[in-house]
């Protein structure tokens, strides 16, 4: 994986949102956090979802990083000050699967937001509202497609192409890298790990590493290659 040169000690906040349940917010948040730590960025996960899935993951994880805490969205700004003083460089905020005021607080506290969607119409209808929330908070965002079907030969599944086309009309770009549906993502998390750790040379690890580079490029534009 690419090693990033930190551009300073100031903390960046990344929100991961989607009003649709089960779209892959927590899986993505955990993988991005481990990718950031591997790249030398001290990372904190704020779990704002009452389901506390990220926090549960932390309970079965033996490695000391990343740190995870259950946080009320209204407390995020205060938490940022403390994390900045403790020299954290990234806070990833995992959110609840409903587009309530807490998500708006989260988006307002964030430097950048990822809106997660599976390539299905039910997800696409619901994330339009998530995009509206980011717009109303005057935030920056990108869509990331997750749990996408595999490519067949050179061909992407029609549902995936259609999803990307539709998301492109919602006012934020669609990431050129998404996550496909892969057992390595789901199985690793169940053991307090990520695919980066269970299968470091596998396809899932490559996929999340490329996506992480893209996301980190939005957060620290001066410290990653221009073509990411
Ligand atoms: N890329 C993926 N490949 C395979 N399985 C995945 C992937 N992403 C998520 N999953 C699985 O899908 C389910 C939902 O994922 P996850 O909990 O990350 O979604 P979520 O958006 O955080 O859900 P919630 O809205 O309930 O918080 C889990 O069983 C997870 O293991
Ligand atoms: Mg979740």
C-alpha cells in the first residue's frame, strides 16, 4: 500500500452515511480506518449508530488501533478538539441508517462525506435524501458503490452501470472504485479484523487500498499522487 506523508497535525473528519440500512457503512468505515492506520495516519472511529457495530468490532479486536468510541453526533465538534490535541489525524464517523438530525450534525462536522449505496433501486432512492443533507450542510461528498456484483469478463453488471449513471445525477461524483461483494470483507470484520489483515494480498485488500487512496486524496490533496 502507498505510504502517505502526513501534511500536518490537523485532524480531518470523514463521515460515512447512507439512510439505507445494511448498505455497508460500518464495513467501509472499519476498512478505511485500518487502511489509514497502515498509512501512518492515527485514526479514531466515532460510532454514532445506536447499534454500536463499530464498537462491537473493537471489543473483539486485539490490535490497539484504531480506537473506537460511541459518540453522540452533537458531541463531535467537541471531540474533534480533544483528538486534535491528542494528535489524531483522522476521525471516521460511522452513522445510523436513518437520515435524522444526527446525520446532519455529522455531515456539518465533516471535512468530507462518503455516501454509501448498493447498486439497487431501493438504495438509490434513499441516498438521494442523503445527498440533499450534504448539500444543505454545504459539504463535500462522493458516492461509493458497495456490495457490487463481480465483473463478468470485461463487462460490468447492468445494475452497476445504471446505479452509477443515476447517482451521477444527484450532484456529487461517484468514486471510480467501489467495493464488490466479497466474503473477505464480511468474514474479516466478524473476527475484529479487516480484509487488509486477513488477506493482505487478496482482491478485497487491493480494492479497499485503491479506494482508500482515492478518499485520502480528497482529505489530504497535497500528500497523494495526482492520478488517485
Ligand atoms: N463489500 C461487501 N461484501 C460483502 N459483504 C458486505 C460488504 N459490505 C458489507 N457487507 C455485509 O453486509 C452487511 C451490512 O454491512 P454493514 O453492517 O457494514 O452495513 P451498514 O450500512 O453499516 O448497516 P447499518 O445500516 O445496519 O448500520 C453485513 O453483514 C456485512 O458483513
Ligand atoms: Mg452500520
